C-alpha cells in the first residue's frame, strides 16, 4: 500500500499536470466530424493546439471564441454564439463541442443558458471544465460524460447481443485503442469505442484534405452505445461514464498494462461472450511471459522513477514490478483512489522538480516520463523512457502500444533496452608518463 503525498510547495516548478481543457479536446477529437471550440482567448487555444500538434504531428482542428479583455466582461456569450455560427457555416461539422476554460469560469458566465439561445445548426455538446481544477484525465472524463448524457439514447431498444462498448482512457495511444478493439473482435464482438481516436489521430494520409479529422466514433454509434451487452472502461476516472451506459454491471479498470491486468481484461471478455480465449491471444500471452523472463535479467533489482498521469503511472508500475524492478519514486499530476495500491512507499502529487529530487535521493537508474522529463533525466545522468503526453522529441509516439499482451511486451523491451544502451563503463582519458604511477 502506497501513501499519497500532496505537494505543499507555494509554486510549481516544471509542471507535470496538463490542463483539463486539453483533456476535453483530446476526447472530442475521437468523435467523427466533431469540431472542438474552446470558449477562451486565442492564447489558451494556441497552447492546447501546439501541444497536440507536436505530439501527434497532425493538423488539429480546434477553434476558439477569441475572447478579449472587453468581450470577456461585456458580451462573452455573444462571442461564443458567433463562434459556433461561424464554424458551423465554414467547417460544416456534425457536432460542435464547447469547452470552457478558467477565463469564463472567473467571469461567472452561465454557458448552458447562452447555448439555449443559439441559432439552428449542428448539435452542441458542452464540457464545463476549468483550468483551475483537475488535470488532463479529469477534463477527458468530463467530456466523455457530456457526450453520453447529451447524445446517447438510453433504453432506446433491446440489448444488442455480441456488441460491447469500450471507453478508452486518455493514457492510451491511438494504436492502444486499436489493440483493444482487435482484442474484443477476436472474441467475435462488435466493438463501439467512445471516443475512438485510433483512426483520427493515428497519422494516416487521406485522399483529399478535409478541415476535420477523418475517423472517430460516428454519432449513430454513440446513440446505441448504451444498448451493448457489456460496457468496459479502461481508466479509473471513467467509472461514472461507464455506469451511465451499463449501470452497475459496467466493468472498469485503471489500465491494461502488464500480465495480470491483461489477463483481467481478456478474462472479462471471455465471461461476456462465454467463449474460450482465442488462440492468437494465448500466443501473445505466452510471448509476454517469456519476455518477462528474458527482461528480468536486465530489469530485476533496478531502481526506477516514474513521473506520469495516474492511470499510466499505475500501469507502468505494475509491469515493471512484474519484471522485478523497484519503484523508488512515483510522481503524478493528481490524486486517484487506485494509486494507494501501487507497489511503492509513496506517490507524490507534484511536478518534475519533485520527481528529480526523489529520483536523485533514491538512486534511480531509469526515469519513465514524457519528453518534459528529458532535462531532469539529463541532470540525473540516467536514461529516459519517453512515455505519456507529450512526446515531442521522438517520432511515432501515436504508433506505440503499451496495453494488452502485445503492447506490454513492447513496453517491457523498451524499458530493458534503455538500460542496455548504457555503456558498461566510461573509458578513462589517456595519461602521459608524468601522470599516475609508472
């Protein structure tokens, strides 16, 4: 059992936490022909767009109501309605997603009332999040709950056999989502993924340029997501959204990283379908168990520091512990109930400065963090396994997998290879006859 330690520093140094509006934008990008619109100044939207563009290396469709000092005080509602009308005419989206920010929270605008005054057009979903509370995961889950509450039609018909609804968390890459879908389809299930960014943010080329991303969950699928025979959520914060769709029978797990967590996911699918585990999944499980044996020669006893979002932190800690690593420092962006079960002494809610200090004090040999942890790893003189959001100094972040048997095996070998790349010793500089003993 770990102890959650809240950082009481008066200032954040090198932040680990990302804003909640960024997480909400990420969720809406997984809906087909959806255009996120930040009710904010242009600078707020620019920061979100830059981070997403650098990580996914794709053009991100994101608009803003472009609030100024004057419009924020006098008529922010009019700016929002004008923005919705403009993007509806120019981009012709199937859905407009309005995301609030700390700016409109501070001025106390009633966004729901404002939206009731809008002109006819595409449906609008509101995600009321704030820069001042929570982080990326909290904004993401709020957006998913908004999609379900405003677009999903509960009890619209009988349950659909052999259909499962999957709610992927923000810690997953586009190919992680694809891996989970393929795992469900291996059992003969039709899988509705909400949100589905496995085709919208995976880095593919379309035949023609479009102002909106291709792929994503169609609105018609969202409407029947509550009629699935089972609802599975991978992300602890998605538990309320899963219950909105599947009631108390919905299954939620923080992650599907590592042998034990992957077994739990596959076992749940076997229970839902009443079928045997497919041979292909058994083969990948066998490869992962062999990989754990191979990698333990490198990873066993190694001291590892983690600085990640809560769900990903729990998954990486579970996998590396299965390989024999010791988690000597764990820093995350926000508290979560499942973090108490981590295999370490303390989980610090803090920043990269906390991660660096605790890693140095504990003698960590490997740091697992996003690209923002590169400077800390360099000062510590240890390798950095880049994972999470954002990864901006390496190519292919959206194509990496870390869930299920196959993804866990890739992540396991990536961690081991970072340590194997360290030279056994640093050659000493040449000496002359006057230096040292003869």
